[in-house]
């Protein structure tokens, strides 16, 4: 079952994130408080997938009024290659369309072979015409990668 993400799902989503090898999390943004702040700003576009009574996939999805963005797209390894990721992306994209968003972006680590193959397979375009920059405003928001 694919449905809207709620803050009550956080503990199960956090367990999912921790179980994905190579997944990167930020100490503040991905805390319960950070995710709750995100969901309050974007209440209808983030998504979870449930099977066998547990959350097996999740996407944080939001927009700034102009462009949508997908964050933390993941499916538990035991549930991959069954259409769950695609179904979640479709759910998130439909939610963005209802909010009049016309373009969506995402960031995938270059070393994420599984993720990059998924995005290519479902028709996303890798941009070669721009560089991605960021600037850290809060150095306490530490990034940790799952091993």
C-alpha cells in the first residue's frame, strides 16, 4: 500500500533508513523534529510504502512553490524490483501536480549505482549542463553514511 507519510511513521522510516547501505543522513534535518518540520511545510507529497505490516519504502517530497524535490528515496533491499519505488515516485509526482508544480528534481550520489540505474530506467534525465552547489549554514547538521 502506498500512502501519505505522517510523522507517526518516523520511527519505522528511521529504521528503514538505517538499514540501507550507503544511505546518508543529517543529524538535524533527519531527526524527528527535522522531518516533522518538513512534513508541516509539505503535508501531502511525502510517501511511504507498506507491506507485510511494515514500512518498506519512503520518499520525502516537497516543493518551494516552483520546483519539487525528492529526498531520501529508498526501498528496503528485500522489497526491491517489485515496482514499489516506481509507485511511490508516481504518488509523489501526482501530489506535486495537484499543487501546480511543473518540474521535479532530485540528487543521487554518483556512487549510488542502484539508485542511478533506477532513475534512468523510469525515464529521468541526468543533467550534464549544470553544477550542483551547496553552502552549509549549520555545521551541527552532521552527515553520516550507513555502512
